C-alpha cells in the first residue's frame, strides 16, 4: 500500500484540519477533528488550528497512516479523533 500525504493542510468546516492524501493513487482527505487538535498537546491552549496542526504534524500524520493501514479509510475520508491519540 502506498500512502502519500500531499497537503497542504486547510481549515475544515468544523474547525478541524483537512489534509489531502493519496492511498494507492486514490484521493482521500485525512480529517483531524478540532478535538484531536486540542488534545494532541493538552498543555497548550489551541489558537489557530492550522498552526497547531503544523506543530504536531508528524505525530498527527503518523496516526492517520496507522488508521489507513488498519483499513479505517471510508468514503474517501480518514477521520482522526481524540480517541486515536496514543497515550504515552
């Protein structure tokens, strides 16, 4: 399976972030909920969702990649929520 996060990120209607993604050449949108952006770094108050996403991009995209590999991409969308965060 070939996964490419092609970007760029953009603000989603719900206040989260959408990130264009290719999976085996098919277009998908990785959607990061507003809540996952808040919870990825609980010690920081969420300001601009796009800036916050940029600071935690690697971690968030790795979560999206894992969900894709596990078969959780449906209707051309990969949804990433707070419960997808891995607790350390």
